[in-house]
């Protein structure tokens, strides 16, 4: 494919830059689920650079070690803790640890999720339940614990739920995740209204294509099959993980207090792209390199 002559969207500022004043999050504790890898780690890094103390929650101990290695020295202190967000009792324990560490977190980033590509007809009931349980139920359980504690304390707070653009469009090949993310988007809109009177803002944040070293093998394989991914984006480039982190730090900051119930899509307009001529339909099974369904 020949690259267009247009320049596309400019590259972002370098890693370590920020639009917010230095120290914006001094004295603030930020809890990030799934913050040990990938985009969650990138989000946590930007909060750390602005002075935040971090509580990083993950199901896997090795991811917590990776978080400590990557985030140490960027800003404030770091607490890592294992947490399966499907378990409300464990979530309560994590919040108890966070309170002992640095007080009740003022910011919650619900980033943890589960996903993998599969045709809907091939998906097992357990696969459906697992993805929906982690992505939707886990997000709600985390938000519920955060909200209840702030409501009881009479303190303000900010929640950022990481979503996906197929919450609006549907997600062929990802029926489990798309359905769950649609629920996450609705939670943003519902909880923002319910908890706004108590000083809790709730927003969503949707990443575009932002390759990183922690992508799963399935998703990386799908990406590798698409040559020249940059020219397939209206921006003529893919996103940098730090661009998602900058958006998260803004949404949770004092400069965005009147923004609530909104989902910000950070993808260079890719999800709104439409061709003048509808392209040929390629069944999901073919796109995933699977043979005919045999039952």
C-alpha cells in the first residue's frame, strides 16, 4: 500500500512531557487496576510524573514486579497489591491497604479487563462469563467500593473507566468484550449522575491503536497481519501509550471538574472512519484465520 502524501497528525511531545503543572497530583493517591502492564502502566506513569502516590492492583504477581521496575523513581510512592477485581471482598481489602498506605484514594482508574479474539459461535460459556465478569462486573465492584467510601466520608473523588469504541459500534470477533464495554460506558453515564451531587465525577477513556510491549499474543498476531497499520488510521500514525496517560491525568485533575459522564476517545478519529465505497465483507472466521464452523 502506498502511503498518502498528506502528513497526518503530528507526533506527540516526548515521553516525560505534560500539559499539567508539575505537582498537580502531589499528595494524591491514585489506584490503577491492571496498572502493571501495557496501557494501565502508561497511565500510572503519567500520574506518577505529576507527583501522585500509586496503588497498583493486578491479578498476577509478575505484573506487579514489572510495575515496580517501570514506575519507581518517576514521582511519588508505589504500593503494589494482588487483586482479582471479580471478588468484592478482596477489593475491600485492597482499599483498606490503600488507606493505610496513603489515605483513601482520590482517583480510581478502572483499567483491568479481559479480552481475546474469537468468533461468537466458537466462544465457550466460560469464556463469555470470564470476560464479562472481569471487564464489567469488576469495574462496577471497584467503582462501588470507591463510591461507598467517599460517600461515607463526605469527600470528593474521580473515577476514570477505560472503555472501547466498540461499545458504540459493536465488536465483531469480540462479542464478549464489546458487550461488557458497552456496560462500562453506561456505568460512566449512570454513576456520574448518581454521584455527582456528592462530588464524585465519573468519566470514560477509550484508547485507539496504541501498540505496546505487553500486548497479548493473539492481539499482536492480528496486528502483525495488518501491514502498514499507520496508513490505515486517519491520523496516518498509531497512538503512543503516553497520549492515553495524558488524557487520564487531565480527566481526573482539578482542571476537569465540570467534565463528568463523558467518554473521551483518544484514537485520532479512527473509530469514526468510513469508506466512500463499502468494502467487501470478510467473515470474522476468515479474518481470524479459522476454517468453517463444524458445530
